[in-house]
């Protein structure tokens, strides 16, 4: 159902030329009536077919009489007159069709051929009546048929012309019957062989004349009126079809252009129509949905579709601002790849012409909107935490520095008591640890401009791993570094080398702390090339991270270690988010502990930094998977 230009799909309008067709308005004076050339040609063909059918019937009648199949088996000469009449009728019909074929590209010639067809019909009908006993003929019914045939071709003009020709023939036959004029004594052989008919009286001739002429003109007026009304109805139907087609095109364009998914469902719950947006949201083509139950494609809507129609109607004030009026509810569904899709769904009643209740289902994919809302809330929460951490750290750091200096002065005065020295050692150790925590708080809360530049990730990771191996706190740990894939891969990215080094160090320190209390103290670092991004994975042999903890482990102050502050992984998530990367926490692949994976683009998107190539660091959380 894509957007289509209505002009390309609307029916072609009738050509403007006005031609003589006889489709006259009875309420107005006779004028030229609009018709296409093809319409007039088709009418000539159909009336010619009727003429041929009548001629064939008369020919069959003549053959039957010659074979003696009539009700009276009179001895007579073989029939010739009806054969001649039929041959003449066939010849006229063939000539009219041939002339129409060659003249169809000339509208004026087609009009003249149509008028000639009308006159030929009336003359052929009058000739048949004349040779079959005139006013006493059994074939007088063909006279009004000729008028009807003429009305089909040229409406009032044709009907009145045919009625005039027929009336002229009737008057001539009446005059011949009373002896006023001498007409050819043509009479079919079958009728001549029968007993001679009694001559008609003057009263009978006058009565028959009036009846036949009146019937001819009455038939002409009635048939012309009917043909005119039929023509009007046909044109109204054509116009309505055009309007309907235009409305359908506009409807299709509007529905196919809607950003929201739209489905219609019949009372049985089967999908009757679906727009492209709904196909994209559901992830299935219309051919797989139309005619099938909606529950099969969206089983999450079973509760909404099971509601009776009366429960769908609520006031506008109760409606969701996204889908007013109507009741909107959000449903979550699993899609390909294990992802989670959130749909805002509104179900409204739909009543067809038969009074049956159907349903209109409006879908909107609000997954990204809800993710943005969660990210915005997380940023606001982290910003508040960062401000609080900065204030607290600032108030604590100065007194802490004074305490540390005083303790160092006391220690320098040469305290002799062993217990005093032990207390001084404890104070210095705890002061240093507290100073480190405050430094982490300040690093998280302090605004920083992202300094993008050339960063060889392989060299940065190798140097950080080497520094970690030299750290006395983790000297007993087995930290290894490996590159996965092509050994000649390019590990250079556009990033802030200081933040990248801080990120790698925090991941390594977190892994080493996780295995510090165990017998297996292995930590592995893997670097892999992903084309437009580079992936770094740090895996340990520690106790691992539960699925619930993995969802919140990158938030500030969330930690699984007794002595941790919960700021190290929060800094990792912030630094990765600044580079428009992703970070995930999950179970280890090669070691039984946890696996932390970060993915950094080789070059951050253009909108990630300004003209100076710098981007302000803002506290942000990245969802863990």
C-alpha cells in the first residue's frame, strides 16, 4: 500500500468532443449529447446483431414453411421472397458493419452511419410486414422492435426517425389497402397458397392505421425516455466510480503514509487490512497477516481483543495523549535476536454496513521512546549523584589532607611505642583509601571535554596490562592479553586516549579484585576487530555476575564487592557512552567468572562532538546485557 499519485490511478476522463448520439434530455430541447466514439460504434454493433438475429429467425420460418412444417400443409411454389428479404437484410447489416469499421476514426461519418442504420431497421421491418399481408401481417410486432432498436442507437433522434419511417410505411400500406395508391403485389408464397383473405373495410383500415401509428410514436417516446434515463444513470455511475476510485486512492495514500500501524479486524478476530507501517512494526508482510487471526501474529493483544466492544469506548479526557480518544495500553513482545519491543496499542470499535462489530487496532513502536525516557531519567539521577558526590568530596578532601599531614608529622617525630606506630599505619592506610575513593567521586562528577585524537587501542591495552602486572596489589594474578583475528589488523581509533586507558584500567582492576579471594586468579584481555568498531573483552575466573546484578552494575554506588565504592564500572559506562560505544556484562565464555565487553567505534558519529573536536563528558549509564 505505498503512496501513489491519484492522477495516475484515476480512470481516464471521457474525451471532450460532443457527438450526435441521440441521448437527449426530455426536459430540454433536442441538442447534441455527449458520447464517446466507441460507445456509438458499440451500439451500432449491438443493433446490427439484433437485426441479424431477426433475419435469421425469419429465414428459419421460411425454410420450415418450404418443408411443409407449418400448421397448414398447403401446396405452393418454393419460397423466394423471404429469402430475398433475408439476403437484403444480411447485406445491409454487413455493409453497415464494414462502413463502421472504416469510419470509426471519423466521428461525423459514424454519426451518419448510425442514422442510416436506424432508417435501414425501420425500412427492413416495414418491408417484412408488407410482404406478409401488410396491415394483417403476423409480423407487425417487428415495427415497435425497430423503434426500440433505433432508440438504443440514437435515443430520441433515432426513435422519432424510426417511428416516422414506420408510420410512413403504415400509411402507405393503408392507402394501398383502400385502393388510393397502387403498391407492388409482393406476397410470400406460403401465404398465397392459403385461402385468400377478406379485404379490410375502411373503418378497420383507419382503426389499424391509428393504432399502429400511435403505438409507434408512443414506443418512440417511451423508449427514448428510458434510454436517456439509462444514459444518465450510466454517467452517474461512471462519475461515482471515479469519485470512489479517487477516494480509495486518497484513503490508500493516507493509510499507507501513516507513521503508526493500522489494522482492521473482523468480528472473528481475523485481519482484514494492514498498512505498511504495521507490517514494519510487526515484522511480517501483509500476505502473511490478512485473513489470519491477529492473535497468531500478536498474541500479546489477546486480552485487548477479548474485550467486548462496549468497553472500548471511553471519554476523550481519559484517553492517552498519544492516541486520543481511545484506551491505550503498552505491551511488550519478543522479536528476532532476543530483543524486546514495546508497543503502544489502541483498540477502537469498527462497525460495518451489516451492523457487525469489527475493530481498528492502532500500533506504535515506542521502544526507543521508552529507552530515551529511561536514559534521560538515568542521566538526571546520575547528574544529581555527581553533584552530591562533588560537594561531599570537596568538603571531605581538605580535612582529610590535614589529617594525613598531621599523622605524617607525628610519625616523623619518632614515636617509640610499637602500638603507636601500628595506629599511625592504620590511620595512613585508611586515609589513603578514603582519598582514593574521593578521587573516584571527583573523576565521575567532574565535567570533562572529550579530546579526540589518534589512539592505538592495541598499544594502550598492552601498556595498561603491563602496568597492572607490575602493580603490587595484583602481582600474584595471571593477567594475559591476546588479539583475536587478523594479526595485521588496524587497531587505531579516534578516541580520548586518557579515558580509554582509564576505562581499561578500571576493568582490569575490577577483574583482579573479583579473583583476589579465589585460588584461580586468571584474567584475560581480548581485542577483536569488528570492522567499523573494535571490541575489548575482559574476562575473569571469579564468582561471576548474576543476571539481576548485570542490569544495575554500571550504576554509581552499585557493587558486588564488600570494599568497593561502585564508581569504577560507572566511570567505564560513562567513558564508553561518551565515545558512543556500548558496554555489556555477562557470563564468561572461556573462564567461569564474568565477562565485560566494550565496543568502541573507529570514529564517533559526526554529531558526537562539535567543531572543536571535543565533547563534554556527561554522566550516563549504559544498559548491560
